[in-house]
C-alpha cells in the first residue's frame, strides 16, 4: 500500500495544480466578462464601474463551475507531467508503487472536490447567479420588459384543464399578451377556445381582457373580460423562467416537483440534479483520462503528442456530456441516462487504457 507521506505529498501537488488552473480560469473569465459588461453599460449613466465589477464577480462562479471538469483535466495533466519531468514518478515506480496505487490520492481528492462542489459551491454560485440576474434585469429593464419568445403553459384547476399559449410575456410570465387558451372540462372533453389581447395572473385565475370565445356548439362571442380558473401561483410561473443552473442543488428536487404539479416541464431541473449527482464520477473520469495520456516518461519522447491526445480526449468527453445533456433536456433521453452515461463511459475508457498501459 502507498505510504501516508507519499499520499499526502501527491494530494498536495494535485490540489495545488487544480487550484492554480481554477484560479487562472476564474481570473480570465472575470476579466473578459468585466470588459464586456463595461461595454454593454457604457451608455447607462447610473451604472458605476464598481457596480459592474461586483456584478461580474457574482456571475463568474456559475460559469467557472461549468468548466470544472476541464479544470480537473488540465490540472491533473499538469501535475502528472510535472511529476514525470522531475523524475519523481520514476522514483515512485522504482519503490514498487504501481500506477493504481499513486492514482488513489488524486482520485480521492477529485471525488472530495466533486462532492464539495455539489453541496457547497453550487448553492453559492446559484445564489450569486440569481442575484446577478436580478441586478442585470434591473439595469437593462427598459429592454427586457417584454419577452418575444412564445410561452406554453398546461394548467389544472377545479374546472378542468387548459393549455395557455402567449406570444409575449412579462413580469416572469404573470402578464401575457396575444393569449390563446384551449379549455377542457374535468373529463378531458374540449369546451372552448379563448383568444384575448392580454391576461394577468390573479390569485386562482387568469384575468383575460378583450376576449373572444369560440366553442363547438355556440357562435363566437366577444366579451370584455374572461376569468380562467388556474392552480398556478405567481411563484410557479416565475420559476418556469428560472434557468436550472441558477437553482441550488438542494432546491432542485422540490422545484422539479412543483413544476410538474403545475403542469410545466420539469426536465431541465431533473437533468441538472442528476448532472450534479454525477459530477464526482465525471471528475474522476477526467483524472483517469489525464493519467492515460500523461504518465509517459520524458526520456521516451512524444510527450507533446500525448498531452495533445489527452486534451483532445477530455474535450471530446466534455462535448459529449453537453450533447447528451441537450438530448436529455429535449426529452429524447431520460435525465439519469443523459447525466450519468458520459461519466461512466469516460471512467471505463480511462481505466481500460490504463490497464493496457500498466498491465499489458
């Protein structure tokens, strides 16, 4: 078994390497976002440079969290190459320590970092992102009062079900324009279609103005107002506009449950929750991939080619994670499969390559 002193030394080296890469990426993202935000707010006299600096500081943690797998990959490769360049890996191997033994401390480190990033860093970054989004909405409010994207809501009420479509929305979806509602009774039979110029969410109903009611059995009827019963609250509708990455890990299951009860699509929240659960394994897969391409001794040559291969493999895994995640978000794949499959496949492939290199 690997000694305590060696395990502690390797752990420190990997923590330092991963921390350095994370700090460099954090600073780079902050600088780019700060310059871009200064450009966007240059015409707003009430926005100071200090406010922009604080706003960018609140935005960056969420972005850097998404790059955490790449951070672990780059930091692990840097640590492995550094140990190999200084011939420390030669000394470790000559002492009878196999690759699987000196990989145990880095794997334990990244698994711990993965868990901490989920239970501690994610709630912090999500809270800061939510604050940043509110602040950004306030300073750019003149251009964001109305959203041009159409909105679909499936709702339930004491009278039955209804599907509400709106061409424009504002105030987090509680104010709608160009509204069409398809109303069904409790048994699911179609009752009528209601077209209205506007709709305002009130406690227990939608207050629709300048409405036109069309039903299969009656002539079209124009009315000044129409009340459509609903079980939705302002909080439920507003939550449907909140991006999943702006929701804390601890709140995701409850928000997904409420979203489903409201008849909205909870797929994004479920996928985000499963992705966070799979993050420690994904980080471990990055370490295994880095080890598979970075343990070559310098005297054998070809180090640059190996590092390029490791970076390419990690990038492919990162892109595959995003692609499968998009398929899961679209409902083409289940949330657990979309979240866990890249981490599992990456871990298995990294382990297979290491087995071939170390054990033949």
